[in-house]
C-alpha cells in the first residue's frame, strides 16, 4: 500500500516529481519531516501550507477540490471531522486574502 505522502502527491494532479517537491516543502514548512512518515494528523497540520503552495499553480476551485480529496484520505482516521464536499459549480470560491499591509508612519 502506498504511503499517505504518496497518496497526497497523487491528489495534486500535477507531474509526480513536481508534486512530490511541492508537498515535501509544504510539509517541512509545517514541521512534518520526513514526509514519508506522514500521519493523518501531520496531513491536517500541513494542509494550510499545501493549499498555499498549490494556489501558485492552480486556480482556487482546483485547490479546493485537491485539498478536499486530501482530507478525504484521512476521513477514516478522523471520524469526527465533518465530510468535505467539493464546491458546487455555482459556489463562489475566493482566493486567500493577503495580509494587510502596515501603514507607513512617514
């Protein structure tokens, strides 16, 4: 059976070597290292970084679909986690908002 990390890489829908690098870096930013030993809790902790990394290459709807598929991988390990359905075709998906810029005092 493939590791959770390999399954997450497959969910990206990007070239495998490229997706592997993106997911590995996102895991490292969230303190999950090495990613080969990723647990369901590690994946949940890494999802914000994964979502951000995928947002560079995919549109917001695709990012939502990919991360929903990743969360579905661990649904069995987290029975209390609500199901994540893909967004409806007419549902608006907003891109993550940037941090507010500090006002200059000059």
